[in-house]
C-alpha cells in the first residue's frame, strides 16, 4: 500500500506527514542538516514547530479542497510525533 504523503517547509524546517501507514513523520532542520539525515520529530524542544507545521498542512488542504481524498485530521499520538493537548 502506498501512503499519502504531505509536506511543507520554511526557510529553516521541513516537515513530512505520512497518512495511511504506521511510519514516523519527519522534521528536519534545513540550516543545520541540509541533507536531511537527522529526523528531529521526537525532539522535545521542537514539538511546537511540528504541531504548528502539521496544523498548517491541514489548514491549507481544507482551504484548497484537498481534504476530499478523503482525509481526516490525525488526533492521536503516533511514533514520536508531537503530543496533542491533554495526551500523556
């Protein structure tokens, strides 16, 4: 099965979100790691960035009618990705 993959980047970070498989999402610091060798998705100090970028992907998909594939916002803690408010 081929996963649906979404990504976005800023000048500093690149975020990749996998939908439909059990893989770990990815976050890279493009300034310090331009070859994207070190996935920082589990770094505690970067959880707000991962959460913000994930939310921005869904916001963009909703604004551009991209949620028709069908796609639901992921609301559970998965494999080192950020924890949502209220999860332990």
